[in-house]
C-alpha cells in the first residue's frame, strides 16, 4: 500500500466514518501527489502528481499543492478537509515544517493557515500526519501488518522514515522503540542513518 493510499486510510480513521471528501496528499522529498479520498468506503479518486525540483519558495510550493488539489478535485463538488502526509521533522499539531535539510523554504511556514485560506476550509480541517506514520497506519489497518501485535514501518526515499505500532496504535516510546520513534538521526558509521540513504 503506497503512502497516498495510507493517507486515505488515515483520513478514514480520523473522520469517524462520516461521509466526507478529503484531499489526501503525499509530500515526498522529490514529488507531491494528491487525490480525493471519499469516506466511509475509503475510495481514492484519480491521482494528480508532480515533481517539485524547480520549486524554491514557500509560495511556489503552496501554489503547487493548490494546483494538484484542484486537479485531483475534478468532478468533485466539495471537499471537507485536507490531510497531508509529510516528512519530518514537522510540528504536526501546528502545521509548521521544522525541516532544514529538505524543503528548506518551508521552514517555519504555517502551512495549515496558508492551505485553509487557499481552499476556503476551516483551519481545523487541514491536518498533518508523518508520512511514515501514514504508511504504517495503512499497513496495520488494511495491509501486511494487519492482525500483528507489534509492527515497524520504514520508508525509503530522499530520506528514511520510521514508525512503530503496538496493538494497532502508533507509539513513539517503549521497549524496542528509539527516542521519538525516529531512526533517521541515529548515529551510524561516523554520521547519522539518513546520511546513507
């Protein structure tokens, strides 16, 4: 199950099974993909995607997100929110990127307010989820990790992401879980793990 499908599953979980149409985004280190997720049946519409290699400002990135969202919405009269799977570090509650090594032009930008204004959505309906967490939620809920007591999800791309689940719930501490549930910054061969991805 890809990250975008996993974001759709996370949307399904977070909307309490009320019918909704949510823009689901997968923000990667080299591209962005978007689709409309219709709940409660967990259906994804057509995927719109584009690389962001030429993007160098937060406004240009927000324009890209808006454009992809509008392309994904073709034929959809309304949406109730947006869910973005994003790499870390990222303040998911505030909707603010803390990355300096990837997408540095987003550092400190309030993406929640900017996207809610562009899509005319209440700010509370623009939500963020770590991309590795989205992936693992999808696998635990509807994929290869379904029914297992403990699961680990690793995502590889322009960086490395990790997520840990116990009894179907994401955890960031406990036996066998590194601090914060993250491995990208662990020491490895004179550097950190992410130096070798």
